[in-house]
C-alpha cells in the first residue's frame, strides 16, 4: 500500500497544487492520502479529480479581500476567512464547488490532520467526516492561531494540524503503508528556528494554553521529522518532493508571478513520483 502526504504551508501549498495536477495528468493514484492544513485541501481537489482547482484558490481567490485581509480581521477577528474558502467558494452552490461525488467515490484512506484545542493532540479526521457541503474538517486543519479563529466541530475547537503533527509520516506507516511520497513546501534542507511559533505561543498562552505549548516545541518536531524522512528516503521507504527554492512565496503571499513559479516547480518535480511508485 502506498501513501501520499501533503504537509501544507499556507500559500506555499501552491507547490503541492502543481504536484497533484501532474499526478492527475499522469493518472497516478494512492491507497492512502494524508493532508495537513492547506495540504488537505490540495488532496481534496486531487481526489475529486479537479485539475486546476487548487491553482485558482492560491493564485486568484487568495487576492480577494473576502479571502484574507485586515478588514476581515477587523470584522471577524480572523485575517483569513476560512468560511469563505471552505463554504462560500467550495459548497455545491459556490463559485468553485468541490466535486463531492468524485471525492466520495475514493475508496482509499483519506486523513485530514487537525489539532485539538483542549489537549494539543492531533486529530485525524477520516473520509466519513466529510459530507455534502460539509467541509469543516479542511477548515479545522487550516486554522492558524492568531491569524484565524478556532474551528468548532462536535463541541471541540480545532487549530491547524501542523501544530501537533507537521509531517505525519508515522500515521502513514501505522495505517499499513509500505511507501510514502511526502510533499514539502520548503527545501528539504530548511530547519525551523521556532521564532515565529514562540511569538505566537506568547500571544495565545492565556486563552489557549495547550496550543501554546505545542507551538513552543513544533519547530523541534518538524526538524526531527525531516531528519527522519531523509533517513527513510535512503532506505527507499519514502520519497521527498520539495522545492529547491520557495520563489519568494511565504504563508500569506499573493504575488501571482511568484506563485506561478512555485506551481510550475511542483508540476515539474512531480515527475520523480512516477519512477518511485
């Protein structure tokens, strides 16, 4: 059984969008798909067989003030309006609906990683948690502290899955996968120094102590996970697909030229996957 993991990374996720569009062109499928944050949305469009849909969200919709802006923060307390992303745009009556019928037909395992606010532990939503015009699991997985309000599902509040399990390679092996393709949105040499996470941790410590604790150690978990991936790749157990350069794209970038460059890198780099699987 093979797996593909997309770790997300905000607007850098357009790299993964390029990878998945190439996989759709080549007709490549996986037995298990695991998405973190924006990576979960990438996988949804891939499994729904909607080439180009992810690209539009990063390159077109993200520049709209309804998507992310200071006015959103003033009116909703959330710089990125994920309800606009995963409901207004994505629902069946939205501007760019997700093909739920195709997504529902996928018979493999699909996990969406989020972080429980009450415990700081990862929560792995499954296929069955996604319903017609009910895409809150993607909302939960993408909810960045400070930038976004928490997302509530069945009485639990959730934040971004990358806080607790930024590179869920262990989850893939626990599910019985023998090989895994892991899409990173930073060069594999990158190591997180934790400065931004520690700053965010201080801001939310009073109201969200468990999430704050997770943020304080996330950089170490990420760095250890990348070291583990590198070792696994040498053993032939995984393939790391990552850009050699982020093309000046960061978590909240909207510069179309830079986004296009990173998308093309993803599309081209995906050729390595065909040989691997």
